[in-house]
């Protein structure tokens, strides 16, 4: 019986039009796996129409060396198309909700497969990044027509670096093996890291604010609530606030943390991280999910914030026996 990777390639070969989606609010792995796969398929099948769709993110526009960053396609393009969705655990999170209009759907992901959408699902739960999987897909099937390019290697590397927190989370020997193979394509990794590490002056000022105003509980849980007014004050424009997420990890007594950011609708986007306890199951209770040590969630109001902080605080207390403050 053919492997799932071989079945996916068989479908790719059958279709003249292939449309690649990824999740909303994309991170480097979402873009890296989506655009890396697009680059591989374009090099492998130049006669086919290969598109990558979804909203552009100005703060990550440097990732693509081509213009436009994302493809704009009419609804009719889906009529006879194969749709591939990368790095997206749940169907509602797919960016550009036209994806079900494709004739067939393939899901490629490394998150828990709780939402088993699509006609084919290639899910490697706990894998370091979906970008790692895309390289493995090429490597397994390069004898059947797949072609790797320097640009694809660069994009997949960016995805891996982003989703492992600069090689801090979810690492294993396979990840390093894939990275060593990608380096053989001699892309400019120094420029990649320059882009990923450089922030604006206003972003640096917000970073200082976060570190100065972080609440750290005796259990080692830390959090901050950023209101719309606060974020607007720092005039970040389109760069977003993702750069503040790793900051609490630099503090020695912080074991887990949450960044709450108020949205225009009045609810709060929650970015959860942990050094010790598993947090994705907790995130599931708040309309979220993700990796064991890096997840996202939603708090609908301040009561939800209080409840989430209490759950995470108690989880650390249970593990370490830390007494609460009076």
C-alpha cells in the first residue's frame, strides 16, 4: 500500500491547479511550509498553476523574494483545484475560507489532529514544524519528480527556526538533520536571522514595558494584559506584537507565562508558553490549542483572564508545591 506521502504526490500529479492555504494570523512556519511547498511544486511541475493564498502580513513580507507575496485568485479557480492546507489544526482557522470549494482537500500538519478535515490527512503530531515535514516529503519522493530549490530551502529553514523558537522548543535529532540538509542549498541564513531578530525602536520600547510590568506569581507563572490603547500608544503599525512573547523566558524564576492582547472586538488573544508544564490541553479549554509548550487561546473577557491565570497558577503549584500569596 502506498504511503500517505505517495498518495499526496499522486493527487498533486493529477491536478492542473493546486491552491495552498495556511492558518490565519500566520507565523513563520505557516508561511514557510506554505511558500516552501509552493516553490517545490513550481520547480517540479512548471506546467501546473500553483497558488498560495491568504492575507499578507507586512511584518513577515521579507520572507518572500517574489511579488506579490500572496496570490490573488478568483473563486472560479477552485472549481477543478486540489487544495492543500499546511500547518493548520482546525478548519475554522484556515485563512481564506474558500478552501472547501476545491475538489479535494489535503491536510499537512504537526499539531494534534483533533479536527480531521480534508480527504487526506498527513499529520505528524509533535513534529518540530510543518516545514520539517515538507522537506521530508521532498526527500522521500525526489526520485518521483520533486525538485528542491534554494528559495524553498530558505523558506523551510525560516519555518523551522520560527516554530522551534530559535531551536529552543520541540527539538530532536531529525530537526537538526533536516536543517543540515537545507544548508546544502547555500541560502543566506545570516540575513534570515537578522530579519528575525531585528525589531523597531517602538517595539524595543514595548519590550521594556512588558518586562517592567510583568506580573510574576510565586508559582513561577507570569502574565501581562495589553489593552488596545496600550498597544496603540507604541505605534507598531503592521509589525504586530509577537516579538514580546519570548521575553518572560529570560527571567530565571518564570516557569510558564501568558501574553493577553485585547482585540478590536473586546476579547483577548492569548499566547501561552511554558518551560515545564504541558499547556496545550489547558489552551483547549479556551478555544485554542497548539504544542505542549507553546499554544494559543482566547479569553472572552476579564473573567476568562482571571480563570486562565488561576488554572495555570494551580498547575504549577501542583507540580512544584509552591504556596500562593495571601
